[in-house]
C-alpha cells in the first residue's frame, strides 16, 4: 500500500497532467455532445485526484477528513469543468457523485477487511 507522501505526490501529478490535457484540448472537448460528456468525465477525474490529495494532506497533518474535503474537491473540479463547456459542469457533478459512491464502497470494504485481520491476531 502506498504511503501518504507517495499518494499525495502521485495525485497532484495526475491532477496536473489531466488539467493540462483538458485545457489543451478544450476546443475539441466542447466540439460535440460526446466530447462534452468526456470533458465532464475528465473533470470528475480531477475531483478524484484533488480529493485524494486533500485527504492525504489532512491525514498527514493529523486532521480528520470529512465532507469539507469532498466539497472543496468538487468545487475545484466544477471550476475546471466550467472552462470547457457549461454542460461539462453537470456531467462532472454526476460522474463525481458516482466516483464518490464507489470510493465509499471500496473504503468500507477495506475497513471491514482490515478489522477482520486485526481480530484474528
């Protein structure tokens, strides 16, 4: 499992790469309906990477992560989506909600798995 520092570095690098590519291809992403949906999806990836970075930053500083981190990450992603097309804002929000749901499921699964390992020992 990756450490907090490694995860922070990886998420900020991926955030930067995705944001730069999204801005370089902004015209292409706004050119058709399908590409506009793709623009919303790439913005939701920005949500994922920024949420990972903020969560790891809070964990390394001893603070508890919560809905504040989710809200900040979502605002960052929606602002990035608004630079492409206004429909990207809606699709970004929907894709981000789906990603958040899946991350919550995975987190719950990993927590139960870690607790069952600690009970055995």
